[in-house]
C-alpha cells in the first residue's frame, strides 16, 4: 500500500509542476500579454489540475479502500465534481466559467488558511 500511495503522490507532484509551468509566463521578452498567455496555457493548466485532483482526491482513497479490508469509505464526490468542472474549462472558452472554477479552488483553501493565520 505504501509503494502504491508513493507512486500516486510522485505522479501528482509532476502534475503540479505541469500546472505551474502552464500558469506562469516564461521570461521571453520585455512584456507578456497575460490574456494571451492564459488562453494558450488554459487547456494544460486545467487538464493538469484535473489530473492532480484525480490522483490525490479520487485514486488515493480508492487505493486505500482496496488495500484496507473491511473499510467502507465513500467516494469523494466533491473531487469528481471539481474534475468535471476542470474538464469543462478545457473545452469551453468562457472566462466566467474559468473564474468560477478558480474561485471554487481558492475559497476553500483560503477558508482553511485564514483561521490558522489569525491564530498565529
């Protein structure tokens, strides 16, 4: 179980690297048009992030459930929904949808981080 979980996490780290490469502009010249850069890397960004959520949020619990006899873990439906939203962003070029998916990503992370930062 440990080797399978480690392999999934290693591939997930590569997916995060792909997401960061797609999100950050390359230092090619004096200025970068961020709108054009986002549009050119949009499919790679959302595809890499969907793959990351698939590995960490869906495959890892399934591996744990298969390796732990007698466990009855529910499927992470919120992760499956987020993967569907990311796949929709790959094929749909609407900025409001991209912004909505990014807000769905950022708000829960901020709500987890905010109490920790206030508490010091």
